C-alpha cells in the first residue's frame, strides 16, 4: 500500500515523496485510516516500525485541511533526543504544507529556556515536548492549549518507567477533554492499559508482534569480557555505518 492510497492532501504527499516514503509499513497501514477517521488509538509497536510517521502523516493532513490559527497538536515523548528527531520529521513532511513545530526539552544552557518560552508564547501548529520541561513552562502561565485538538503519547511505556505519569496527568487536566488522543508503546503491560483508560475514549487498538526484531534494522549480538569491549566497539565502528551498543548483563 502506498501513501497515495490514503487520499492525503496533495501538499503533504509532496513532502512524503520528498522524504522518499513509498510503501506504508504495517503500523502505518493500520493506524493512518483510524487517525484520519478521528478515533482514539492505542498501538503497540517497536521502534523501527515507522510508528512516528504513522501518526505524523495523518495529523499533518488534518492540519493542512484545517487552516488552524492555534496550537492543534501536542506530542509528549520521554527524551530530548526523540523530541528533536520528531521535530525534524515534522519539518520534512510539512515542507510544502507550511506547518510549524517546536521541540521543548530540558538540558542545555539558560538561553534554551528563553528560546522555548518565546516559541511557546508565539505558538506553533505542533509542540513536541518532554513532560517535565513542558510542565515547568505551563506553570508560568504563558502556554495556551485551550484549542488543542490532538494529543500523542509516544513511547508511553518509557515515559511511565521514567516517572512522568504525574506530569502527564497534570498536562492532560489542562487541555480540552474533547480531543483525539493517540498512545504508542513498545510494550503493553497492565500499567499502560490502566493509564490509557484514564485518558483515552473507546480507543481502537493495534498490536504488532513484538517478539520479532524490527524490520529493516539489522541486529547483532556479541558476548565480550570487559577488556574486550572498547577494542571490539572500535573494530565494529570501522566496519561500517551503524550503531553499536555494548551492554552488561548480570
């Protein structure tokens, strides 16, 4: 199934084509019609399955048709690295749509805070944020989510593991109850289902097999003793362009 089969806005399709997205992945094929239809969604999918595009593309389609003059979409994520990555993807997909986005995350120097404050005051179509930093801004009163239409929780299981549940619930209390909410998680333990019941309304559910490695990501395992870790890492980096993680199991 190609992205042209979803009858998306022509300007958005131009961005999708420019990003070289051609065939929809299974999570995209299942999630995009549900999101376009306006239904809440809880989806279990691993990193590497295309889950970010699975919600960004239909939400950008809604924005491109809506002509919004307000912040319509809030995406909550566990880390600043993911916030920056999603912000860059929004920029790529929406190049011809002219949707705007802001990444809000902790760390950095004091000017980071001031830049984020100015950006939140001016507003954007999409805000991608870590819960703790966003909550800190919201407590100062200049963040306006009164007309928010869409809430996304990406890597929800990781956010709960990191202790963000209270911040997320505080944020949810300050946004409209009439909204579309989407939750994506790599795992679906009972605590995620219980949390979803508190913020989603009659959601559709998608579960992809989590026992298999994510498609298109080569995974290799090396067992090494401590003195071998750095030499092995250096050797593998020299072999090609990929990410290597050396872990310790006790």
